[in-house]
C-alpha cells in the first residue's frame, strides 16, 4: 500500500519526475490517463533560495494534478532546508528529495546520486527537512553508486529512521545511468528492512512490466519515466491489466487526438514557440506504429503554430482511416 500522508493507494502508479518533461500540461494528461501521483521535475535548491524566476516557475502546480510531489535537489543542507520550506509554501502533497540524479555536474558535487556516497549526510538532510516542514517528505534514490558499492539497504534504513514517508528506488547504480539492466531484486530485500512504502522504478515501459513489477517484488508503487513519454496510456493500460480488464490497443484516432489535447494544454500555459518546440519530443511516441509516420513527423517538426499542426495531424488521420478501409476490403 502506498500510504503517504493523505495518499493511500494500492498498486499506485507514479509518474516519475523528469526534467523538461513533467510540466503542468504533461502531468495533467498523465493524470487523466491514470497516473495516481505525479511529480514536478527536480528543482534546484540554490536557484530557489536565490529567487531565480526560472527555477521558481518549476514549483507551479494545479489542483487538478493532485496528489502531486515537488522534487528538490542540492548537496548542501541549509539551502535544501530553505528550498523545502519554499516548496511547502506552494502546497504540494509531498516533497521528494532527489538522491539519484546521475548527471556528472550534480552527482560529483554531492547532490543527487552523490548523496549515496555519504549516507550519514543524506540521513541528516532528510531528518532536517522532515523537521522543517509539515508535509510528508519522500526520497528517490538508486541502489548504489556503482556495482561495488551497492548500499541501498543501509540507505533505506537511514532514510526511514530520518522520518521519510516513502522511498522510490531506481533499481540501477549511478554508474549505469539510464541503461543496463535494472535489478528489481533489491525491492523485496529493501521491503524486508523498512516499513515505509517502497516504489520501484527503472525499466518499466508497458502494462505487462507494471504487473510483473508488482507480482515479482511486492512493491507498494511503480514509478514510470521514459515509458510514459513514449506511451502515456501505460497508466490506464496497467490499471486495466491489474484489474483483469482486457487491454485495448490505442486507436489511431486516440493517438492523434491525445497528441493535440496535450499540445493544447501546453499552449494554455506557454507562448506558442515555448510550447511547440519542446513538444517535438512527443511526436515519435504519439505516432508510433502508424503507417508512414516518418514523413508526417518531419513535417510536424517544421511547424511553429498550432493550426497547421492540427491540420497535418487530422489530415493524416483521414489517410490512416482510408488505408485501413483498403486493408479491410482486401
Ligand atoms: C528526460 C529525463 C529527465 C529526468 N529528470 C529527472 C528528474 O528531474 N528527477 C529525477 O529524480 N529523475 C529524473 N529522471 C530519471 C527518471 O525519473 C527515472 O528514474 C529513470 O528514467 C528510470 O526510469 P525509467 O526506466 O522508467 O525511464 C529523468 C529521466 C529522463 C529520461
């Protein structure tokens, strides 16, 4: 059971924090498609205490996304405590501490996965933040720095002792980055040593993966990152599978109309260019498996306004329907 503050969900599905991905528009969409809890991208503690406008913007959340966690990162105690208080003032349902980021300039400066190298410091940080705020504090981490220094059992106990309300484990080491096999076997082992809810992360791309993760590890929650960029319906499909309902393939109609809806959500919040250029990373996923989608994608990449994008996609949908009719009549 993923019980964190007022959140109390069995087989919880979490949308992972992702830099430049999990903004309000995308979180809203994933929520509509079945994500139970969503997270902001990581927010830099130093930027927050300097009142950096771009950093502060990352704290924006809306009620329709709840429950939502704001994730903060940093390697120094005082700025992290201050950042947690600032994040709390935005009224999220929880604050998540990033102890898993592998990026060199972050991890080698003692933040993100760098905290795995100093378990006592991580414990003090969690302890101080838990005491400084009145909402649940959770931690997202990895199994260790590298294959020779896997210390997740010690980390988990420390994080629990410090008062964290839950722990998410990306089942890879820092050295593995985002590739290599995640080792889910650590989840049941961690669950033996702590009582707080444990969320599994890493290598979950499909509804089948979600079910396997719950069945094999007894995780309290499963967190999905890249799988949701390519296929945001993974949350709905996983719920259908877990509830014994037949999982239907996403139709071309739904693919195209979901893409447009997602883009419109983005345009409600951003200037056209700021919404449309970053949106390019989603086209491959939305159009996956559709006929001749490569040419359509190339055309979409050139657009800077909503109207032509809509026109291209709706025309393409008509073509797909025609292809299908021809296929069916043969
Ligand atoms: C584009 C991208 C941005 C990410 N940004 C963050 C982040 O801000 N905070 C964080 O804790 N992890 C971040 N991650 C890591 C993911 O949350 C997740 O731990 C990792 O991708 C493994 O999960 P997956 O196999 O489901 O992709 C990011 C990953 C990606 C691909």
